[in-house]
């Protein structure tokens, strides 16, 4: 049998998998540990992508794996709606305690981030008796039909699929760098009320406290306060999509802890279970109970395996002080990236909340013209040098870093050195 190579596996992939399933790097992973991935050819890579913010506790954290192995010998599936199991309830209890908000909470567990957002909208509609939803420019909320309507980017996510579900309205996400003030953003919501839908027809306003695919733009605290007040004024539920920001990425377990206000509903997924599929919605108990029995759930929702992993992840955060580590990782990487920025003026901005870090690349100093070509080149060059990076942003001109919080400083510095080399080679 011939030896497996990335090239041979890519040929098989092209023949067997639809082209709509993208792949950023032409690499097939064989094994991984913490922040290091080894491909099928035996080459090691430093992982600054973390499975797109899924591996805050690193690949194969020993405590997570031990919890999963123990659960494998007890129970793998019953469907929680048929026969319940304690790990599901315990995860919900712990999430209820962690999500910001001084009110009674309940949590629903599902499988994916998109599913969590879909259910949050269902809950908001049932709780308010309204149907409309306001989302924001640059938003990413998923790839299912409702979440595609909420997502603020057509290509590639909904291209060729026709119009998405109605009743969704688009407001401006505040973005000081690109000239969208807090006043502009609030005014855009008021314009929706004036031109498109009455406030009494809007069930929810949904946003990411730090935009993910949109470019890692951080919502200002003052904007969040004004948005909370506007929602309260009109009886609209505020939904925080914390799928990418959650599980400690921003230096607090949920980013909304830093925003000065609490949402009515919070969605979470990605890193909550250390690489196992788990997601959910947490919110005010009265809203979460708006749907009658049978209206929420799913066959695999809140799998016993994923729940065991999530409980271990939350223990690891406590034992290894990963919230403090998230801040330290962010500070170290931002300092290094700003040194690179000082040498390369095409880096228009380095921004971060905790260890959710982005580099915006422009055509030249003082310009806001996006430079997607330079970002694509850096991603490819970094891969050749053994570093896995991701791009994002509406125009593909933002480099994002989602390295596991458990990565040692030496590896962070190695990654920074590779990024510096890549920018040097662009000059």
C-alpha cells in the first residue's frame, strides 16, 4: 500500500467531498497535542487556529480525554429527551452560574453553534410573540437557513442559494476604525424602526460582542449599554452570540462579562467541550420556559460524551487559571505583533480582547483599503514555515489568532517569529 501523503489525500477528497466544503490548508492532520499538530507526512505545525476557536484547552487535554474515556464506559447515548443523565444537568447548572446576569437562568444544550442560534431565535419569538430579528453588518451566526439570513456576508456562505428567510433586518455594527460610530449604529436601528418594521414587531437583536468572521471588531461598552437600554425600552430581547468569544477566549469566560450589561439570551459552543460537539442557549428562566415540552431538543443534543468533556474543560479553567492565562497570552502576542507593525506599515491595526487577536492589513500606511492578497500570502508562507494561521474579515484582509490558551510561551514566540519573517518577505 502506498504511503499516504497530503497530495494523495487531497485527490481523494476532491473526488469524494463536495467543493462547497472549503479547506484553508492543503494538509491532512494525523495527530495533535496541545498546540502542535502533526500531518500524515510527519511534519509538525504550530496551531494558531485552534480549530477555529474550539481548542482553548488545547488538543487532547489529558483531563478532557480522561473524562471522555470514563464516560465511554458508562453511557454514550440515550437521547436526553428519552432517558436523562446527570452530566447534562450539571453542565447546565455550571453554565447558568457563569453567564452574566443577576436573574434566574436555564440552559438548553444542543450540538452546534448554528443550532444554538436557531434555538435562541425560536425562544425569543416564543417569549415575545414577535417574529422580526435585527442582526448586524459583518455578523457571522452560522450556515443553516435562519442563521445564513442573520450572517452579514453573502459570498461564500449563501451565494447561489437565493433569498434567505424574511423578517431579518440589518443594522450597522459600530466600527471606529472604519468610521461607524456608536451613534451611527444606534441610528441605523432607529431607521429600521422608521422604515422597515415597528419596534413592537422585533423579537430580538442579536450580535457578537466581538465579531468573529467579520474581523474581530470589539463592541464598545457604551454601545452595549445603549443597545441594552433600547431593547428594554421596546421589549426586545438582546441575544449575545458567544459561540466564538466564549469559554475564556476574551479573558473572561464570556465576553459579555466585560460589557457592563447582561443579555437576555446567550449562545455558546466551540471551546466549551474541548473539541467535542456541544453548544447551547442560556437565558432568563422565564424566556427559556416560553416553549412547551417537545419544542426544544434534538437526538444528539447534549451528548453524554460532550457533556463529560465540557465539565472537564470547566475544571481545567479553574485548576490551570486559564482566564488569567488568556490575558497573558493576549498581552504577549499583542506586544510582539505591535513590534512587527512598527516595521511594516501595511499592518493598519493590531486589536484584541483577551487572546482574541487580529491584525488588519491594508494597502499602505494611513490607508483603509483592504489588502487581502498580502494576508493570503502570509497565511501560505506561514504554513510553509510550520505555522497554521487563519484569515477573516468582510474583505479577507484580517489575520486572526486563536491559539490554545495552554500553548507555552516558547511556542507563542516561535509563532510570532514566523509571522515576522512572513511580513519581512512581503516587503
